[in-house]
C-alpha cells in the first residue's frame, strides 16, 4: 500500500516514534491515522499520542470582559496569512467583533454576524465583506463563546493565538486569572475525571491492557495477572489526570495539582473555554519546489536572476 510522506509526518508528530515504525503501522492499518496511533501505543512504540488539533489557519483570539468582570465573550477571527493577522484594520475588526459579542451576548456565529458592529449601522458580516474587498484575503468569524462566573471570571490571552476563560465559584481574581493561564498553557480536555465520557475511559483502559499484555509477554519474568491489573489501573489514573484540569500539575507550581490549588483557595471551577487559532482547520500544504518548477516551465524554461 502506498503511504504518503505527509501521513508518516503526521503520525510521527502524534507519537514521537521513528519514521519506519510509523510507516509500518500505517501499512498495517491501511492508512488510518487513529488506528495506527492506537496500534503503536499497544506495542509500546508511541512516546506520546498528543492527538493535538492541526493548527493551520491564521488569525487572532480576542476576549472582551463585561464591566463587572463576571462575564466575557471570546472570539476567533481568521484570515489567510500571518501578515494580515498583524495588520491594523484586521486587528481593529477583530476587537470590534469581540466587543459586539460581549454587548449582544451572541451565542453563535450566525447571530454574531447579523449583529450591528459596535451598535453602529453596518452588521459584522457587512464589515467583514468590506474588509475582504479592501485587504484581498478571505476573512471569517469562526467561533464565539460566552462565559459567566458565579464569583470571579479569569481571562487570559497568550499573544494573540490562544485564549482561555475560566468561571470560578469562590477564590479570588488572582486564582481565576492563574487558572485561565493554566488552561491556555496545558489545554485540559475535561474538568475532572468524572467528566470524562465512559466510552473514552473504556477505550483508554483497553489500550493500556493490550500494551501491558505485550510488555508482559516480552518480559524475562512475566508478572502475575493481579499485578498487571493494578499496573493498568495505575497507568489509567495517570493518563486521565493528564487530560483533566483537576489532575494536571499547576503550570506555575508543578509540584501542586490544580485540584489542590483550588482546594487551598476554597474555589471551584464551574466552566472553562479555550480557543487556539486555527485548531482543527487543515491548511493546504504548499509544495514550493513544484510551484517554482511550474513557473519556470510556464516561462519557457528561462533562468531566474537575483
């Protein structure tokens, strides 16, 4: 079976394994990336299956908090190139979109696009279309979310590419901000282990069982079944802790889990949101060499000058 170099590259990024191991796993699973990653984990070849979303599109994340600081809107506004994402008109538009989202409490992109930008005459979508015509790149409002907090709302934007909101019950403004910073940095998928779907837990346990069986079969002195079971459950707890906010080491103090930090501050996270520019959008891979050759052939094979 013909396995593309791009597929091997994606699997290497997900697993940290070598090129040949990745290609072999892809051949065995007929090119299925998820199945190949699972197979490599079972075989103990994958160093880390990050399952990170592919970040491809350019743009910015903008957060706008309410006057009382207890609620906020967060938006992702995309463009085609990093150059435009730093352009003044684009940044001003994105800021205005966030202000409009906060003012109107728009809960989805459709209602946000139809809202009057900053309460003025034109809608968000009308202004977007005008900006596309002016700049010459496709621009879109991709996502919007709203979050309100019982006590304190933490908001953090890393540069312009990652944003996080955290709703806190109890605690104080500093703790809320620190947890938002942690969410931005560590990207937890769930708040607690109890929030992880049962099917996800079952799949992870099954993978770890297969991995432990293979390891045990290769060992000089195989462990008894009851020891293997305990080993699997210990690994499962560690794996679940890595993807849950409560179980992760706090980014500013790695010796303390977020759960312990919150307990010490008498606080509870009631909700959180995290946006990363372009997450999940597959960007077309440009073949620079092929493009140059195409231009050379189109010009009759003339040589380039500097």
